[in-house]
């Protein structure tokens, strides 16, 4: 059986999307878009090409997935694809499918049709969608002229190729700038066939495209498996001059005692997320008897729980944590805590709630002996 590799190009900056991160790392219905694109090729050997300086973003977006290390791309998409192809040369496939990270809604039907055409003898395969809208071209004088749409098509990815042929095309025509890999294939004289693409396989380019893609991803309400679970944690005060709460270093007259950094807020949220997928509690995953976790930052625990949720195909819908203490005052830090939790979980800030209360002087928190936190999380599977 012919060997096929998938090359996902995720090296761009995505500036047209107007997002704070390169768009491929922005959340899309609760998961980084790159992760959703990789998931669309489940069962195929996937290789990802990323931009220089994106190593940490890629590691977070792809955490828990069995993928080879990402390939570092170049200054242009064309150079990034060539570097990705070169990285496959030590164990070359028969065919390679080259796909944009910003097309997360590609279907198994399109993927299968591209591979079938390659197996049928095509050197290259291009999914296309006929232009349906009226088209106009703006002239140099500022006027608009009608462009007949008959015979006009929009090119999509994945574009499939015989591996050796497309690698040679990239090497031979590296100095010629083109907009996609099929153009290089045609320069090299390769036989390219067209197949039907799909409207939903659009390229997420602008900020509003995220909302459209999310609406297509979200299951209908009758098919949602909505799960809710709680978490609770306590740590007592000890000597020190600061505490960690919800990922922030907060100055205080005491520290909190614990094997890790004793962040009660993040510990409670971690347990809530683990509860949503029936994965036990934080102590099972990070036992206090394991010296690896001595003094560890608790965001690593929360990130691990989130990756387990995502690995099950889940979407974190909302988390809420209540901090129970007399001191320190939480109000001045609340917004920063929300932002930090949202950053760790890759959620919009309005999907995170941080609250605080006291016990009116009652119990161990009332006596200022420690801090407690209780959390609740909602996950859709």
C-alpha cells in the first residue's frame, strides 16, 4: 500500500486576522485552530511546519498528540513547504498532502478523494470550488468592471502530490514565487487533476471567520454531552512573603505550605476539569511523593488537565473558582487572575470567573490559618 504523509503548514503570522496570537494558535471553539486542523487528519502521519519563535505556542497547541517535532519554516509559505518536504526525505513517502493550518474544517471525503486520485496515477491533485458570487474587478481609475464567473474556481487544500516530484519542483523552482504548490507542480510539467472541494473547507483569514468556523464545529444542542464537576483544595499558611493564587504571585505576610507552589485556585480548577472526564484527582497525576513536582508551578497541572480534556475531543466551556480567605484581599488581583487562567486554558476571559469570600471569622480560614478554594468546570464532549 502506498505510503502517504500529511504536511500541515502553520508558519505564518496571520496578521489579517487581527488576533493577539498568530491565528493558527488562536482558540477555535475551545481548542487552538492548529490542533483542530491536525485532528482532521486523525489516523494519518502528520508533520507540522511552524514559524521561527513559535516553538512554545506549537508545544502548547499540540500537547498530548503523538506527532514528530515540528519543522521550522522560512520567510515565505513556499520556503516553509520546501523545508517540510526536505524533512521527509530521510523516510520518503509515496505521496504527500500539503494543507493550510487555517483550514480546520476539511472533511474526510476531500482527504480521501485527493488520495484516491494520487493512487489513480495523478502527479498532483487540487480540490476546487466553483465561484458562486458575482465577481467584479477594481480598475486603476477606481471603477469596477464585471468579471464573468463562468469557469472560475477557488483553489483549496490539501493539495496532493507524488512526493519525489513535488520535492524536485520545489528545489528546481525555488527562485520563482507562486501562490500555491500546484503552481509549482505545473511549472515542473506535472499532471494535475482537479477534484470537488467543499464550501466548508474555507480558509480562516479574518477575525469574523472564527465565529463562522466555530458555528460549524459546535454540535447541535440535542447532541451535546455537557459535563460539570467540582474541585476543592486547601493549603495552610507558613513563613514567607508571598503566595501563588490563580497563577499570580501575590505579596503577603505568609506563604502557603505545599509540595508544589500551593496554588489553591489552580489546584481546585484542575480537579474540576479532571472530574469532568472521570480522570481522578490532581494527586493521582502529580503525587506529592514525587520529587519532580516539588515547588512546581501549578499552571503545569492545569495545562495537563486541559490537554486531557482536549485529547478526548472535549471543549472547556467555562470555569469558576471561589477563593475563601480573610487575607490577602483578592479584589485588586481579580482581573489579572482571570486573564492568567484564560491564558493557561486558551479561553476567552468571559469564560472564566474568579470570586472571593470570607467565612466571617469562622473556621480555619476565619482564623487566618490558611486559604481554601472551590471550583466548578463545564466541559462539552
